């Protein structure tokens, strides 16, 4: 009989927490170990290919789990990482593992190198993730190149439909009017600006730190004949000025950092005209973990997830009144599911773009997309959409209702 290592035994002790669902672990010797209730769903199979995976997971918790996956040391039999990670969430295995974390100094050093206190750090962090190439992102995003949570009205919605519905929802919340000026902080590839200009007749400025994004969207604006109304600039939010009727920021606040919450809110208040209206959409959390060490190291350096009360407190401290709040948590799970499907379907096309898109890169991104889906579907990740106005007077000309349907969109 093959002797089981102490690290392997310790990991199996954690897996004994599993009561909801069933997990079969197959170790490098082909031995099988069963955890949870047989016959229950999800029924998952964890295949350990290298004994070092046990040591790395026990020593580094979630960082070790993810790094060992990147190295090919383990797999789920059917590549169902979403439900595997969801199983760990639901049965509090992740929480117990984090309690054993022993890499505090390494994590602190990593955070110090990426904190977005300084503009140069923010630029470096953005370049790390968003400047992988426009051709790369085109292979898994929808044609609007929207890289944020969509809005699902029907289970059959395509990714493109979800993003169009999200933009329509935001435009209605902002009560956009013909001729108004809007600013989009963290505008990405310009989907929101272009939609608002074409459907609602507004003018606007987009702000991004990604040179790749700015080049792409300005060319697109020119092609669509919108150069007289729209432009995108490469700038940090702390450097912008001007006055605008409407403000929007979608999926950017996660990169601001805790120490800059008040700076960001003050900037929103500063550039909004009196009685101006804004919408902030950001990933957040209801847990105590604000960023996972693996995510900080490999995916979003310098990120920090806010809690809802922090956002509202900072807004009210800067003459901004919160008038509506919505949590789109399940919508982001569905968005990520479609991104992951597209990403894996186009694996060969992506690999042909550059030799930097190697097998370890694919495993890293596959894990990122599926683990984030699990976080929204089963874990503490939230998607906050907060509507606010400047001052204490609510001045909308339309009722506070935002219901939309596909017929509305087709008629516009």
C-alpha cells in the first residue's frame, strides 16, 4: 500500500468539510478518495497530477491552489472549475484554508509594489491586464468590446444582447437628454459612450489609462462619424477637469484602492455640474477579503474590492446623494460564463497572436474567468450599481423606473 504524505492527509482533512455536493480526488498514484454525499450534485473529480500540489496548496492556500493549477499539477476531470471552486465556497473550505495562510510577508510586498496611491502604479497595473492587445480581447468579448457585467433579461440572451441591455439600463438611470455632456471614467473600448451618443444624442469624453484602448476607440469613433461629439483621452482620473451634466464609471473603481476612495468621490463631485447625475458600477464584496493574493499577483494588481457602506459613506461626505442602488451579482456570473466559453472556443486563434499566450497563460485565464464566475455565483462577490446626484435635490424629469425589454431596444 502506498503511503499517504502528511500534506495530502491535511488537504483531505479540509475536504471532509464537504457536505453539500460530492468530490472524488484521484491522487498521482491513481488512488481515489471520496468526500461529501455520493449521488449529490455537483459531482466533481479532482485529478492531482503532481504530489507537490499538496505542499503548495497547504503552504500558500488559494495562491498555492491557483499557482499549482497554472503549472498543470491538477485538473477537474471535465474542466468544471466554476463548480469545483463553488463547492469549496459553499462548504467553507476556502475560508478554512485562508485561515492557515502563511505568506503574509510575500502578500504585503506584492501589495506595496502595486498600490494605486501613485499614478505611475495605476498606469502599470492597467498595462498589466488591459494592454494584452485589442485583437486578444476581440476573441472573447462581444462586438462592442464591452469588458464589464452585462444585464440578462432572458436566459437565451446573447452576450451582445446582455451588454446592449446594460447600456440601455444605465442610460435610463442617468436620464440622458439630447445635447448633454457625459464623462466616462475607465471607458474601456468605448461601448457606453458610443451607445449613449448614438441612441440619446449626447456628447462626451472617455478616460482610460490604456493606450491600446484609447487608440482602438478613437478609431472607432472616427469610423462611426462621431468625432465631433466624442473623444477618448489617456489620463488618470486625478488629472481630469471640466464640468459635465452626467458621470458614469463602469468597472473601474475596483482599481482605485482603499486609500483613494475619497479622492475619487471628490473628483466625481468636482466635475459634475450642480444637480448633475452619475452612476458608479463596481465589483464589491460582502466579505472581509478585499483581494485574493493570486488575483493581485497575476490578474488585477493593486485591486481592492469595496463594501457597499464604504461607497455610500464616501459619496455622502462629498455632497453626492445616493438615490438608487441595485446589485447585479447573478448577471455577472452569466457574463463571465459566456466570456469563458468564447475564450476557450478561440484558444487556437488566441495562441496564434503571440508566443506570450502559451499553455500557462491559458490555464491562468481559464482559472480567472471560471473562478470569478464561481465568486459571483456562490461566493462573496457583488456587482454594485449606484445612482447618485450632486446636491440634496432630486431633479429627474421622469419616474424612477428602469424596466426595459427587448422590444424597447429594437424600436430605438
